[in-house]
């Protein structure tokens, strides 16, 4: 029997290839030092009919220096979404110290009482940790984020307060 397209479900469909099949030119420097960390942030606005909970981001490291281009590495992760809302419960969020060594503070200023969750993601979008801080009253609050057990590198810290979301980059290093 014929299945209507509105009822079809496909796994692993590339909705968009940013920069085309050769990638985003200039997204990484031409020379990358050994053991260094490089970051590249991009934004993508999906169609309103797409459900981000069913989407993944796949990042490919493509070597464009040769006549035959090839994929050198890849990673995938969940889509991190934010809400553009002028009635945000979050007045301000800061991370300090950033870069962090053993601990980083998440300073949060709330306009309204909200349930607060603080999540840490690696750069591939994998959830590393999540803390439910419970119902938090309006005003300024500090939450301790233990970074001692995180590998050195770049992370995303996502703060949810009710329906408001703020995401910030956190660099973790360790004195050896």
C-alpha cells in the first residue's frame, strides 16, 4: 500500500549541509598546532515543521587541501535550542572564573521564581552533567559547577529557568 508522505519517517536525512559539500571555508585555521583545541560556532534556523528533539548535528572535519577531498574526523550530537523571548525570566547569567580549573560559579539573576536546571554539554552536543536546582526565587543566585572531573577543553553550559534558556561557553583547564 502507498504511505502518504506526511506519515513517512526517515532516519539520517541531511536537511542542510552548511557551506555545501566542501564545508564552511575558513571555519578552522589553515595550520592547527598539535594538542590544541579549535572551536567554531554556527547557527541554523530550522523549518517550523521540524522537531529539534528528533534532530542531530553531524560535524565533519574535511581536508580540502588535496585534489581529492576526504573526511578526516566526525562527531554528532543533540541540537541545542534556545528560545527568543522578550519575557525571559533570566536577567543575566555569568560564568566565573572562565576559564575554570576546579570550580566555576554560575551567577544567575532571575526576574521571577522559576525551576532552574544547569546542564553541561561537550562540543559534540553530548550531555555531560545536569543539576536540578529546584525552585529558585527571583534575585541573584550563585551555583557551584565542579569542573575538576571534566577533561580540559571547551564546553557549553545551558541554564534553563522555566521556559527561558541561556547557553554560554566554558573553557576548562587543569594545572598539572
